């Protein structure tokens, strides 16, 4: 056995097995589309009925090659989803959990989104939605706009405050403070 085979625990037969190549090809295809967490790749291989031992072997190879890094994935995911989808920190942490990223890594990545940035994205979302609610009554307008932010994971208090501010800035609201 060569030094490389001893270090990786692979024999020539295992290294070249069709099952290993199939699993590797699957992972490389998935990674060529976007970064993935280790858990996402493991789940994809399980769906394709790749044996657990083979999956671990392939994940180890990808890890050693630097193609799997849950921390880098989490930071990339947070930046992308916050900027392009307007998701709140809370929603981002929940998404990362569903993708199998460790809670502490998810929280650390979401913490890179500052409160000011989160507030500004909430305002942008409300401004973008304002024209579509222009013809409805004030209470419905408030409810719909708060709902938009709630679906993006924003806390109720922040959502109401931002919607009220944007409606008053826009001059389209006659909603008294105690209505919501």
C-alpha cells in the first residue's frame, strides 16, 4: 500500500470503484451549480442510494480538496440571500439549519448582516411593494406590507415600524398608531 492509500484509507479497488465515481460525479455536478453544505451532498447521495461508506469516502475527498466548507458556504449563502431575497437574519439562520449547517456556524454567518443593513433591506422591500397596494384601504395596505416582511423573517415590531415609516414617508397612510 502506498503512503497516499494509507493516509486516505483507500485501496486501488475502492478508489476506482464505479460506485465511488458515480457518487463523486454527482457531487461535482451539484457543486458546479452552487456551493453546498456537507449535509446537502450527503442527502443528495442518499437519494441516489449511494452507500453510506462510499458517501463518507467521497465527502472526505471533497473536504480534503477544499470543495466542502460549511463555514464558507454559510457566509456565501447569507450574503446572497440577504442581498437578493431580502431575508432577515432569523430567516437566514433557519435556512442554514435546514441545509445542515451547525447552529453556531449559522449564527456566526448571520451575524455578518448588521442591524442597519437588515433595516434598510426591509425598507427596500416595502418600497418595492407599495405600488401593488396603492388601491387598497389603509388597514389592508398595512396588513399586506407587514405580511411581506413577516414572510421574509422580520420580527413583528420591526415590520410594523418600517411599514408605518414608509407609508408616512410615501404620504399614503391615514392609519392611526393604535390601529395595529
